[in-house]
C-alpha cells in the first residue's frame, strides 16, 4: 500500500460517480402549492486539480446530474426526469493515512421548455479515503452531504441529504512521501 502524501506541484485528474435518494420540497411552478416527494439523483463528476502545497489540492469539478423525482398524486405516482450540467471549484485536504476532506461548490442554469431560466447551486462537503493501488492511481470511496438549490425569483426547490460515491483519480507528477522527506 502506498502512502497518501501528495507533493505540491502534483496534478489530480479523474472522476467519480455518486448517487443519493432523499425527500424534497418543490415550490417552483406549483399552481396547487408546494409539493413533497422523493428524489433519486445519479451524478458523474470530472475533476482536475493542482496541489498548491503538500496535501492540498484546488481545482475544477464538472458534473453531469440526472434527477428522477416522484410525487404522490390521486390514483398513483407522477414521475419527472431531467439531466443538467454544473461546474465550479473544489478543494481537498489529505491526511497521511489516506483520509481526505473535500468541499465543492457548483452552479449552472437550467432552461425549461417554456424558456424560463432557473438558477442552480449545489454544494457538497464530504470525507473519503484514497486507496492507492500504485503510486499514481487511487480508488476513492466517499460519503458526503449535498445541498441543492434551484431558484427563480423568490420561489425555490431545495434538496439536502447524504450522498455515497466512488471515484478513480490519477495523480500525475506525484512523488512518494519518502522522496519528500529526503528533499526536506
């Protein structure tokens, strides 16, 4: 097993897939008033980052999100589906044992068929583990908490809850902790 120490100047490239299920409240475009339902999300995220100092990476996180929303109505359930793209910065900090913390903030716009533009914001804060299969490649399970807000004017849809995911990252130009210790 490789140590998780990552030298400054290293580059992080990779991605992760995650999924979540949680309760939501929707107020936007609801002529009969707010409704509550269940939302299932599947996300595919692509990350690129740079290690400014040892064990601290800053970069860009792009995500393709797919949402399926079910609400109970008279006589059964009604389901809505949509897919959208978000982007924004992320930051990571690694401990020597492979545990890392990550914070990402992403935003975007969603156009409905009526031409209305809806602002989107998603924030994730989580903890993961970088299991290095060799010096440059890591498999990373992660548990995070997601806050999602979609708004138009004063009305908003808000979702929050846990997210479970797994990723594969390549650490280019990475040096092992032994080389870092020799350089100091």
